[in-house]
C-alpha cells in the first residue's frame, strides 16, 4: 500500500497509465463498482502520467442511486451523490485493538432508499458537522454487503464534497418522505 500511495497519490485527479500490474479474479485487490476484472497493484507496477485529454473523465463514476448497490456481491469501492437524512456527530469509538478512533455515523439517501455511512478519522469531524438535507459527493468509499444489507465506510482515500446547484437540487427534490424511506442497512 505504501508503494501505491507514493506513486499514485501525487497523480490524483490525473490520467495515468498503469503497466506491469496483475489482472486477478480474486484475492487482495480493490474492486470497483460493476468491475469483473481486478487489478492488483504491487512494487513491480509502473505508473506514468498520461497525456492530458479533456475528453477523458478524471472523476470516479458515481452509482446512479443507492438502490444500485443491490447488484454488488462483495465489498467494493464506490462513489455516490446522496443527501444526509440523519446527522451524526463525531464520537470516539474504542476499537478491538484498544485504540480509540473518531467516527461519525450518518444516514444518506437517494430517492426512497437510505444507507448507513461511517466516516472515520479525519472524515469524522467533517461529516460530523453535516446537517440533514445537505447533499454530498462521496468518493472512494467502501460499500460492504452483509446478508442482503449494506453500509458505507470511509477509508484513507475517501473524500467528500458538499454539492450545490442543479445536481444537488435534483437529489433533494427526489427524496421520499422519511416515513416512505426504505433502509438498505442493518439497524443497530
């Protein structure tokens, strides 16, 4: 992971060429939404910045809505634009290792579907101050399926940005009433 951070982090939001990486069907790899091929990154993988092409998208494609998560069978990285439907302040949580980590637990939604989202460490403070109704783009979050239920969790690469304008208005305008919302997450 340190090799990946060292070579990819400086090229964030740029088009890159990855060569000498392994294509695997399973194992320790990152899976991206709807991907059937996994790319395994190791110390032999070469990374080079590619020529700038304004036609090439640099943002991770978002899920069309939270309901689309039902097609996911194993944990994977996703991006989504969703509204906060239940705020949660940053709290310290004791981990099984004995270490205390900050976390903010929220619910986010699109249309008539909600999902729990846990934002850890540096994300806990930022998302702990989010208010109901705000719309965020959540990039590079871990979607975890668990017996037909789902949750989102932040990782080191996760980023969030408050949205405004037409796209945010569309998400907000299309939210169902809270009494009509369906939860895709386990209740605790």
